[in-house]
């Protein structure tokens, strides 16, 4: 999840004004509200330690079962 900061084509640099515009978009403008909603959704998913550990255990079990060694 993120918002793009306008960058220079030659070297990829950005100005403080460009950074401020990107932050303003997320923090103040109306379309920034969708970032807040998405952040709350992601916090529910990634903030659930037990679910994360279960996914990790399942992944490791899969790797162990399907390894060639």
C-alpha cells in the first residue's frame, strides 16, 4: 500500500514539494480516506499473530513435504 511520489525522469530524485504533495494526498485529501480504510483492513490481517504463525507453519510443512532432499 502506498502513494507514488513524483520523481525526476533522469535520476529518480524528488523535491520536498513533491513529497509534501504525496503526504497531503494521503493525510488530507478525500482520496486519502481509502488509504485509512485499507490500512485498517491490513492491520486486522497482519496484526493477527496466531494466523500469521499458522500460515508460516503451513508454508514450512509444504516446503518440507515437497523438497527434493
